[in-house]
C-alpha cells in the first residue's frame, strides 16, 4: 500500500468520506480493513493538509476520527485474551467502523441515484388528475341487487370445486405417506449373488433407476457399504460421483465356490437393519 497519497482534504465532506476514498484507492476489502495502513495514510493526509481551510466543526470531526483510528489500531495490536467465561463475546475493534462505512456507502449510492433521477427529470412538471366534472363527465350510480338464487348457485359451485380439489390432494398425500420397507440384510445377499454370477457389475445395473424406487436404491447403497466394511466387496470409481464398479473380494469368491454354509449366516448376523422411506 502507498505510504502517502496526494489528497486535498477540502475535497471531502467528512472523515468517513476520506477513509472510504483511501479504501477504494488501496483496493482493500471493507470487511477486513488493514487498520494500521489506513490509519497511517489518514494521519499523513492530516499532516500534509491544513485544517484551517475547514470550519471548526468539520475540522474537529477529522481529529476525532484520527483518535478513533489510533484507538482501533491499538486494540488490534493487543494480544488475544481468552476468558474463562463461556458466554463472553469478543468483538472485532473494527466492527463499528465497518458498519459506519457500510451505511455511508449505502447513503452515497442513494444520493448518486437521486442525483441521476433529478438530472433526468429536471424540467418536468407534475400534472394532477382531472376531475370528472372538469372533463364534462357524469357518474351514474347503478344499484346492484343481489339475487339469492344466484348466490346459492355460486356457493354450491364453489363447494363442488373444493371437494374435487381437496379429494385430489388427499390422494396425493396418501401416496406420499405409503412407506416402502427394504431389509439391508436381504440386499446384501442379493448383491453378493448377482455380482458372483457376473464377476463384476455397476451400481446402476444392480438397481436401475427405471425399475427401483429411491428407498430400494438407498438400502442397496447401505448394503454395499456394509459389505465393504466386512471386506466382502471391492468398489472402484473413476472420480467423485462416477459410476461404481462392484466386485467380490477373492476370498469371498472362493468361499462361495467351495459352498461355505456359514457365509449367508455371517452376512445376516454382521450387518443390516430395516430402513424406511
């Protein structure tokens, strides 16, 4: 950052205007102000400009802001203090300054927008709406009599529409409330049998989207995870979210080929619970 900028202080309306200009020139994040550098530049501007050019009230505001910046800088230099009180909150010393700068930036943008609108609409005049009498128009008041027969018909029509609408919604709700139940244990055995017959399979071959529900695919995925945990399966992916290629571990293949009677019972005992959607 530049150590000193050639800035005429009389060009700025307030200390916040000057600080916001320094932030823009140095291209720093307003939410993470390097307070030491900004303070140094602010003090340098005051030293190289005469406050006598300003009125007393504005000059005092620039001096008060310089004191505030020095105080924030000192607070940032202090070491972090960790309190034993759990609920005690330590705030960033720059927080209040950042909030003031954000409010200043918003007001400045609104002022520019108002100035732009003024330049566009300058010279325009507002024409008030003319009354009907001045336009030579007359208002005729027509009494609208309510027909009890038509009112009853309207109520009956509305009732029929509501019955049809809420009837359809009730059907949809009942369908949504149907619960599909799948056993992870059953899926584990199903996966082992299918993969053994084909040596290797992809996940979408085991559980095609068009033929299986979301709950069944979830239970199948959980079954694969359990089989991996038991060192029964090997799963390969070319990258994140890629298709999974599933193979049996060589030891499990040999057990199946040898007709191990304990294999199915081991799978049933070690993993899987009923999941619901």
